[in-house]
């Protein structure tokens, strides 16, 4: 091998501050670095403290602990192997660093360690437990349902007196779910009442709404009293219930011909019905048509919607 070949295979030379400035003695480099360290402010030395320890019972001989979002909500939860009980305790985390009482959830013989991971790619953390007999592992897939979230709120609606108003709600989360629409009768009471399919009466026994879909995501409602109201839906799954926002039904009685707006045609239509004695002109809803209905209609028409 020639001298040239040897130089090509030689290891690259390590560059240091001393090699870059060979005329400066090592002792002066050390002194310079010392000055640099002196110039940097020292970090405060905070004391290491913990709150008083809290204990949670899991079972005899807990052998390992793992953390994960086991119930799909934000606080971290604990999984603890109970070697003597041949199971895993799950302790749901609270938002303040405490944990709920242990629930024994996963069976496994003589488990002594745990691994957490989403092994079936469904975004829920699963568990693998290792048994102390060194012959097998226990795989437990997380089947915890997802809590419900309202992703589409019901919208307020304005309809004419004979119109039908649709209300709907949509949720995300684990199905199956149940739906229950509620209404808030007008008046001093603010209590919410469940709606049922068919005719719903107010607290005085007066037929108020005709409803279909009272226990489905979409409800249709017709006013029988000429009055509107407030509505909301309670949706429930295995995790619990969510309540939608309130939506308001407004009745536009001045839109007598029910075409979506108010103009002179509505007045003409009312007069025609009134003159013919049609019960649709029974504006005060007392069961018959007379001058009182006309007197009731005129200010409502003038007010518009
Ligand atoms: Ca949790
Ligand atoms: Ca999973
Ligand atoms: Ca109209
Ligand atoms: Ca009347």
C-alpha cells in the first residue's frame, strides 16, 4: 500500500477548539470556560415535594400498574394486576388527580405485569398481562363505549298555524342510543316534560301539540293551540345521557295562507274563510266563528311575523 493509499484510508481527524487554535494553552481554555460558567445564572434549586400519599385498595398482592385512557375520557386511569386475585383492577381517574374505587375488570391467572397499547387500532387502549408462570400472556381488548356528543343541534323553526315543524338532533359516540324529545310548556313553570307521539296536552289539559317521532332523532310537530314552545332532546347510551340545546317553535299566525310570508293575500284569505264560516277562521280557537275572531286576527296580521 502506498503512502497515498494510507492517507486515504486514515480516520478523519477530530476537530476541537484546541486543535483549531493550537497556540492557546489548554490551561487558558479551561480558565475561559470557567469564566463562561460563572457568567451563567445558576438555576434555582426548588425543593422536591409531593402531596400526602393516598391509598386505593385493589386486591391482595398488587404486582404492577399501568396507565391509560381506559374509559375514553381525559383523566388518565390506572390498571393494576392483582396476582392473588387473578384479575386486573381498573381505577378511573378523576380530573383532580384522585381515582375512583377499583373495579375488577379483566381476568388473568397470576398476572404480574401489564403493557398498554391499542392492539386492534380502534383508538381504545387495550391490555396485555404477563403471567408469573412464564408460559402465556393475557390479551384483553378494550370494549368501553364512547360517551355521546351532540354534533348537530336542533334549529329553531317558524311555521304558520297549520304548518309542521321538523326538529332533529345528531350525536357521535357508541350506539345503540335512545332519544326522548321534551318540551317546555309556556307559562310560569319551566319544568321540561317528555313528549309522546300523538296529541300532547299542557298542564291544564289543553291539546297543544301533535307529535310524531318523539323518541327518534327527528321529530315533527304541529301546534294545536296556535302557540309555540321550546324543545330539546335527551340522547342516552351505555355511558349516560346528553341534552341538546333548546330550539324554539314560533307560530306565525299572520301567514294565514301558509306560504312562508305575510302580505295582503293572507288578509284576503282570512276574510274569505271568515265569511264562509270556515272553522279555519276560528282565530281565538273557541270552537265557533264570530266577530271576535276577526278582531283577534286583525292585530296579529298588522303585527306580522
Ligand atoms: Ca379516563
Ligand atoms: Ca383498542
Ligand atoms: Ca302568507
Ligand atoms: Ca272563535
